[in-house]
């Protein structure tokens, strides 16, 4: 009985050693690739990549959909991303220590039901609504009040009562300052002979008549 138990223990140890030797014989490969959307050349960024055959080792593709990491031949690699169907690939027993693929992920398209907000309006356009509004009867109090408040007389009365805005006051003051500066400049030009156009006209006429020449002859 003891000898049988010993044989079983020996067999289990031999089996474990064979499994370890087989595991050690798995060849390492540099697994690389680019992930794009199906039927396009648009890269799918930041895809989650899991090596489920090697302790669920986690990798992330970069912003251009490119990835590269060390795996084993025969490992099952899973790809997942929000808005795309999950994708799986098994690294084949290729020759060499590098394996590159082009992964295409299919996007998920979900059709949402049509949502109608409120009952449909009887007017097909803004013009039809305006025409219907203006054709309302005179007996409507709201319509009468609106027309009365928007009449030219009512607007003119409101303009005399309502206070002015700061922008209007500032604009009026600026215009008044410009007018005062212009008038002040005109008065200065009138008192300064060199800036007075009438004085220049008189000087030109005196030169044409020869008044200055006659004065010289007198002296």
C-alpha cells in the first residue's frame, strides 16, 4: 500500500516536470500591430489589449492605434474598446521572434428610437405662423395690447419717460466734446491772421494791386 502511494507521488512529480518543461519551451515573440476601424484607415486609439494566456497581462495601444509588447507563440490576445466589438487573435507559430498584424475592429451602431417632443405644430414654416398670427381677430385682448404697446405714439412716449442708458449718455457727451473742440478751433483760426482764410485772401489781393510797392516808393 505504501509502495503504491509512492508510485502515485512519483508519477505526479514526473507529470509536473513535463508540464514545466513544455511551458519553458514556449517561444517568445515581439507582437506588434496597428488597430484601425473596419473598412477604413482611421486608427482606433487607446485600445485595451489583454494577454489572457499569460495571467491577463494588460497593455494599451497609443493614440495612433499602435502597440508592441512581448508575448508567446500560441497566446490568446483580446482587444476591446468602447464603441467597438471585442476582437480576439491567437499568435501563430511563426518562424522568427517577431510577428506584426493589422487589427480591424468593427464599430457598434445602435439605432435610437425616434423621440417626438410635444404635439406637431399646424404651421409648416415661420412665415405661415406669422401670417396666422397677424390674421387673428381684433377681439383678442392680448393682440390689442400688443398692437397698442408697439404703436409709434406709445414708443415715442416711452422714449421721453425711460432713463437713458450709460452708452447713450457717453456717446452724447463725446459728440458734445467734439463739437466744442471744433468751435474752439474755428474761433482761434478767426483771430489768428495766418490761420484765417479771409486774411490770406486780402494779402493776395494787396500783392496783386501792388500796395506794398507803392508804400516803398513813398519812403
